[in-house]
């Protein structure tokens, strides 16, 4: 089991560094709040998946398809593309990002329950690897659009195995009550329908049971149910090329939390697939980028109180939504260890006008106004879920590689936030309504009396 990974972080003379760069130096260069990613951590996380697949005969042909929704910065996509990954997308916009970053369309799988006509058309024209189909209606739509383009669309069905992933209910996607996928007891009939449609090519079986999964047992349970389906398909002459087991493997967010080692998670799955002529596709996201990032913030004010002490920082829920949305935990540490400042228990909050604007509650910190805080494990679902609430520009993103820092997303300016807004044509301001007179009141009474007679 792997604890919270801080291998790319180190304290030198009491000051926190990312790889070889001190965080106070980065704050001076780029300002705060600021998202910072470790190039070394990103590479190490991906190589761990690739090595685990390559070491097993059943994984030798495997493909890692990074889940773009987790963190869609072009620099991260480009890094992974250069290291040989494919991509799991859920929108036409994500397809455009992948292509702009140098990704290969023939390594793209397209998931999501609401693919539009335009998105399907664009994906077919790009010749993606596969559509992960999530409903019978979507299957028919893809067949129709492929027919108009003179193409055969590659498809798999996203099968919902009704497995409890033992995670937060908002991110459990494999239960029968979820909006995602085809119920497993309906999948066989829909595969038979897909095999008969002239503009479809059945390529695989897909499954994704949830996110932030720390117990690998549900993956084995899901796999066993999918193998029964695969055997039934083969008996009907429907032989698939790949099995996509999705992503969702979790990370440790707390110091006392552990997550499965990648090799330990994959080994039993690969053992069970031994002897089957299937290409394994995996869609990791959080496990690749989550612990490779941190959010750097500065304390604006310390606000002591009888019930609670507050550390008000310049980052907010628009920068990091997960605590407000899920009650998620992120470790928060002082960048510089100082002597002579007594530690106290603080709620770390932002300046947004919402009671839910907190980044962490009841944290023991020895800090003063102006100090820097590092909020850890923010590489996944953080910048991707950020917003401009309260007209707050989104933060800059930086990638650190050894002793170099590269800006990979500029800090937004306030003017950027309303650049696409337009004022309607100016017209004369309507005159205010006239004060009622006795004559007007008399006419109104007459009108009421007339309507009563008509009724």
C-alpha cells in the first residue's frame, strides 16, 4: 500500500521545495494562488502503469488512455502523448484539446452519456479508436451518422456491472442507480443489435465503476461479471478485440491513508485475463496527476475567534472546489517552518461570499499573515473544476522540471472574464410611470365595473 506521495517535495533549511525549486521563489516569480505540477511525478506515475502492464503477458498489448477530464492542460496532455498514452474523452472539446496537444486520434476512446450529433460527427471524422456507447439511443445515432459519412463506427458498450466501488456516492458510477452505462442484464441483447447494424464495428467491452477507489476488490468483482458477458458474446459469434476496465484507482489524500500499489492492483486482473486474446485498455486519471500537483496560496488575514480561528487565504472554492463539493480532504502545510510562532487550529478559508468557501477545516498551523501555504494533492479535479465565481480570475499553472519552472497556463485577467459579453444597443431610457391622478383612478374604476358586467 502506498501512503501520501510527497517524493517530489522536500524541505531544505525548513523551506518546502518542488523538485529543485523553493516555493517562496515560485511565489515571487508567478504570484499566488498558483497551481504547481511536478514533471518528475507525472512521468513516474505513468511509467508505473506502463511497467506493470509490460511485465505481464496479458498486459503486453495494453493501452493507457489518460482521463482528460481530470486535468486537461495541454502541457500535461502533450507530455503523456509523447510517452505513448491514449486518451479517454467525454466531450468534443476534449477531443480538440487532445489533437491540439499532439495526441493520436486512433488512441482515443470517447465516453459520456450525452454525445451530441456534432461531437459524434467530429470523432468519426478524426477516426478515433472507439466510442464507449452508453444507451440504445446513442447506438442508433452513431450508426445513422456513420452511415451518412460512409464509415463504420468502432464501438464498445459501457456495461454497468452493478458493483459497489466503496467510494463517495457522487463518484460511484457502476451501480444500477447510476446514469452511466448499459445494465449488464441488457447488454447481450444490445450487442446483438449492434452487430446487425450496418455502420457499426463492435470492437470491445467497456466498464467504469467509479472514482477514488482504494480497495481493488470491486475491480475483480466487475471483471468476473464482464467475463461472463464476453463468453456469451463469443457463443453468439461476436468476438471483441479489447476489454476496457476504465479507471478510478484512488490516491492517498491524508497522511494516514494508503492506496493500492499499481502493480498490486493490476496483477490479479492480468492473471485472470491470461490466455484470452484481448487488448486491455485502462483509463487512469487521478492516479496519474493527483499527487503530482499542489496549490500555492498566501495568508491574507488571521481571524481569531471564540468558536473558531480562521486563516483567510487568497485561494478560494473557485480555485479548489472539492472540499465544498464533496467534503474532500487535502493536506495543508506551511511552506516555511518558523520558530517563535505558536501553532493554532485554523479553518483555512477563502474570500468568496459563501459559507462553503473553505479549503480545510481544523488544521494545526504555525503561521502569520503573509505566509505561504501549500495545499497538497491538487493535480486532479481541481483546475479542471475551477470557476470564475465572484468574478475571480482563475489561477496560473506552472510545471516544474528539475530546477526550471515553465508557465503552462497564464493567469487570467479580470477583463478576460467579460471579454465575450456584449451590451445590447442603447435606447432611450423608458420614462417612469406617471403618478396616478383622480381622473385616472376614476377611469380604472369604470373599467373594473365594465369587466364585472361582462362576466
